[in-house]
């Protein structure tokens, strides 16, 4: 059995990496593969540290695989970028069943809110103000620019985290 601090540290990796992915996507319109790879690699450690049964880990793997397939479909339809698809799958892996349903809904709602915010930022009234900010803010306000959907994926994942098996580990550590 892992010490509680090790379980908490492993579980904290998920929200931390999701926040890094969101920030990176918002500022550069890319999500580095190393973030999704780190999430994939840290999952077994976090799952064992949290004391998840092997059957539960298998369900998480199946949900992650379904998330990968869904991400590939969304990518092929040009709804999301490749980094978004991989981040979506990694989040699904960590969240498992049934938290993935909350994740999908929350990410969709966050995506809609993000789209509305970007439409506002790209409007003729707000865009001149946005252009006075840092270059990454100006890029967000650029008409025709893509949407950093990793922000919505991260928001949905963080919302759904409370319904995942890792919520109890984080609660014991004072994180939720």
C-alpha cells in the first residue's frame, strides 16, 4: 500500500497537467504530446496508489480507449486538433466510468462558453482592446483563428474529477 502522501501526489498530477494543457493551448494553440504521455504514464501509479481494484483499472482503460476513438473521430471531422484528441482520451482514462459522462457534458458546455467568449473577443467592438494585450491574447481575438479546445477539455475534466475515484484521495489530502 502506498503512503497517503504518495497517493495524493499521484492524484494531484491529473489536475495539474490538465491546467498546464489548458494554459499551453490558450497561449500557443498546441498541446504538447508530453502532457498526454505524462497523463498516460502517471495513471497506473495514481491508480495503484489510490488502491483501485484491477477491475476498475480495466474499466478506466476501456473508457480511455473509447475516448481515444472519439477523439480520433472528432479530429478526422476537424472539430478538434490532434493534441485535443489525445488530451480528451487521457482525461477519459483518468476519469473512468461513470465520471466520463459528466466530463463529456461539462467539456461540451465549456466548449460552448469558450466559443461565445471567442466570438465576443473577435467582434469589432472588443477586438481592438484585445489587440493591446500580449501576442497570445491578440491571437485569440484573430477572426478565423482556431479554438483552443484544450481549455474546454480541461475545464470539463476538472469538473468531472469530483465524480472520479481520485476525488476521495484528493479530499483526504485537502484538495477537493
